C-alpha cells in the first residue's frame, strides 16, 4: 500500500477526487478521468483530462487553483470549443518546417488564450483560478525568458516574450529576432482576437511563410505545451467504425454462391437487388468477425447450402435484432405469447445492463473466491487462548458496562405522558393547561437487533501488524459473542501473482461466520495471514451486499486497514473507488467505519486519506499494539447506540 505518487510528489487523493468530479461535471462525460502528466491536454478518445505537474512544487493554495484552471481549460474549453482535426491538420503541415516547434507552441498558446477568454466569459466563477494562473505564469515565463537569453536560444526567448506580452508584461525582444518580430507583429495581434480554431490555424499558416525566410534562427528547444496524439484517436475511431460495420454487416465478403447464380442477372434492370449474408464453418479460409454467423450442413465451401433447414430458436443471435425491436400490438388476443416475447425483449434489449458494472468499472474483471475457515490446529487453539486471556479484562469491562446500561434503560420509566401510572409531579395540574401527569415503564427488550461484519485487510504490508491485529479481532469476537450479537469476520486480499488485465482474483477468508458466531471458538482467527494486494472498494461492496441480506435492523461494517488500496491497475483509482463503495454501502443503511493502523506515527497524509475515504466515521490508530485500546471505545459507542 502506498500513496498516489507521481514524480516523487504525493498527490492528495481527495484533491484527485475533486478534480475528477469537476472534470465530469464540466465535460458532461460520466467517466471522464483526471491524470497528472507533464503537460495539460485533453485526451478525448480515452476520456482523460491531463493536468500538468507544473503545479506540483507550488504551495497548496496555488497548486489547487492551478490544477483547477487546467481542468477548466480542458474539460470545458477544449472539450466544447476546440476542433482537434484543425489542430492536427495544421501540425501535419508544419512537420517539414524548419521552425515547426516554435509555430506549434504559438498555435497551442493562442488556442489556450482563446479558450481562457471563453471560460471566463461563460463561467465567471473560473475567474479567480485563471487570475492566479496568469500571475504565476508571468513569474515563470519571465524567469524562462532570462534563462533562454543566457543560453542564446532566441526563438525560445521570443516565445516567452509573446506570452508575457499577451499577459501585459513587457520585456525586450531578443536582438536576433527583431526583424522577425516586426514582420510577425500584426499577425500576433490577430491571434489575440481570433474567434475559432480555424482562425488561429490560418494565422499560424501565414506566420509559417514568414518565419521560413529566417533560416539563420534555430528552432525552439523547449516544449511548453502538448496536444493529444492523432494516431491514438484514429486507432480508437477505427475500432469503433469496425465494430459498427460488424453490427450492420457492411464488411462481409460474398461467398461463391452470391457470385455464380446472379452474375448475368445484373444487366437486367427489372430484377430486384438480392441481399446476401456470409456464412462461416470450419473450412472457411477467411472467417469474418461478424454479428451474423450460421453453420453449414455440408463440410465444403460450395455454392449450395445443405438441404436440411435448421429450426430457429428464440435465443439465436440471428434473430436478436428482430426480438429487440419487437413491440406488442393493441389488437390481438395472443396474451400468453406476447407476454413471453415481452419478457424476452427485456432480457435482450439492454445494452445499458451489459455495459453496467455493479462493482465499478475498475472492478469489472475481478473474480472472487471464498475460502471457509479450516479446522483449528492445536497451535492455533493455544495461540487463541493466550490472546483471549490477555484481552479478557477488556471483554468483561465492556460486557458489564453494556449490560448495566441496557438494564437501566429497560427499567427507567418514561415520564410526562398523557396516560399510564400517575406520577409524583402533581403541581402541573394547576400550572399547566394540558398537564402530563403520568409515567410508564420501558418495555423489556430481550435481544439486540444488531449485527456486525469485520473486514480485515490481509495485504502484504500487514506482515508486522497481523499479530496485534488478531488481538483486536479476538476482542471484537469475544465481546459480541458474550452479548449474543451475531457477527462475522472476513479477511480479504488480491492475488498479485495471478492478476492480469482480464482476471484479478480476489479472496475472502471467512474465519467467523454468522451462523456459528455465537457458539464457535475464535481459533480460526489465527489463520488470517498477510498475503499480497488489497482492493478495498470491491471488498466493501461485496461485504455490504452480504450484510444487507441480514434480517437485523441495525447493520455495522467495520474495516481494519493499514493504508491506501493497491491492486492490479487500481492504484490511481483505488481511493476514489473505495470512497464510492463506502458511500454506496451507507446508502444501503449500513453504518461503515474505517480503522486505519499506522506504523507508529500518524502522518498528515494518513489522516487525510482516511478522511477522504470514510469521512468523519474513521479512527486512526498510531500502531497495531494500541489497536485494542482504540477499539474498545469504538465498540462501546456502537453497542450503546444500538440500545
């Protein structure tokens, strides 16, 4: 487990989630992600807004506003107001130009300048972030200007001069570029008033013709801005078009049958056009990845199909498109048949359900494996008895305090009622218009309507904490067992060795089950051992589902963990996914509490991490040896809350 790290800088996971929410809200793209990259740009095909690591070294307030300005510029500006194809076409035309990098940087800066004006005019709330961005860039590019002058990179210095000039900051034009600047001056003025990407591209084309005359100047060496890669966009678009062609059967090749029988009839205009569908079997030389696939009755690639016709079945893919478009008519008496067809439609018409991932998109390839507790060995029983004796005084104290409080609540009378037994405060009869003079004893409550699940992180980073953690689990089990409260204890981890892009095996080791929790020994708790990775979001969702099935009214999910979730292709999304899992579980009526076990000293990042995931319902334990001391008040509060 580790924090989100990029370029040796820790990124606050809560800030990352804020930027993702902001990007999705502005771009109107539900799955828009935010990535920390060298430059800021929008990767439209992949749905990623890249924010620049330029802001990493700055103080927290400037850093956050800088990242927000990147999101504003890309998710709102570029998303709706930039023509990517115009940018790509212009850059392609400049590939052979001797000053292509200089022209590219001016093109991208001019586009960002135009987008900034659009953002501020359309969303005045963005003004503060862009003002701070401009002030920061003035200082940065002024420093870069001086550096380029010393290094004698004239076009680099001229580019910094252009940016500073656009931001009302004046510096001298480099001596070697005086003539070029005078020729470009009118065009640079036009750039600040351009209304579209096409206008900017046209001006850059004019600038290219002028700069080509100054071959004595070397091209820029520094890249301050980037744009999305056209090849990646084309690849994604090509795949989409291919899939669409498959569905519409536009890419199918004709078989011999389609070109032998109707070859001569093409000249006859009266003949109707015949539609043909390709078929595939084991001897087909070039099978197509088509939606429509049928089997031949004969094993040779001839122009004749088999004589026997195959009876259609309702589940055939051939008839899928017909079934999904079928509708029930108002004027028929075939109620039974129509009901059956309607049911089939509901099952097959739902591309949304096919694309919906109940446990989150980052968990779509997770496969789960449940491991029951093994019979405890003699060593495990002895180890458990040792832990049990050590925590017995704590269990006894919790039990006695709870039972006394519960008995007091049962016997304490309710007063100030309109009916019941007459109370002692009779003076209200004279002082109050509507006196409440009666009282009534509490109804006796035999058992608590509460259940618990303890989810234990069994990742590799728990190797030096598991022994003390087991003591906390023993306290949890023995206390609830003494109070006759059903509960379960489950360890979770992901097998990193077998994890791949298409399969991420996750294991749940249930050492204490609901059905046996009130009378079984807790010795299987000792079987919990450090394993490999942890996918907290998926585990919380699954255990939340199991807990929601319980009949008890109050359900509590307690999570022991020691750091940020880390699993296969999960590190950059782990905190957000776990936060969403906690939110979703709480919406099911399950109280979800996280207990973070630190390594001896609680850092600010660890506190923020737990706050970002669990909100105020989290407890940070300095070390595993203090887990029992911190767990006691948590259990006491939860138990008293259930009364």
